[in-house]
C-alpha cells in the first residue's frame, strides 16, 4: 500500500541547539534506513515551513505506523496520513 504522509516538526523553539542537531542527524540516518528498506519512496520539503510530504510504501497501516514511530522526531511531529489507491486511469490496459 502507498501512503501520503505529511509531517510538521513541532520541536519547541527553546530546544537547545545541540539537542535539536542530534535529533536532526538521527532523523536523517533513520530516513536513509527507511529508504533502503523500500518504505520511504520520496520526500519533499514544504517551502516556508518546517514540514515535509513523503510517499511511503508499507504492507499495511500497522507497518507504516511502526516506521513512523521509529523516527527520532516522532514525539515532536504533527502527522497526517492518507492511504492511496491506484486511479483507474493509471492501471495498465
């Protein structure tokens, strides 16, 4: 199944720089692992916001949930998920 995942970082602005940088580095490393596992397919930044839009692929919503909660920034993210279905025009004849 494919999922469109929108995330917004809600890390408090008074978070010490070293803590936020450590979280960002661990977040990037985990994203690389999710890409290598074939779960994170694409990732876009939202201009002007501390937000992303990602295309994820997982066997089911539970597997996607496990991937999302494995992100180091999980506690400080506002996340919305949309399950995607193939449009009839996208199906091969």
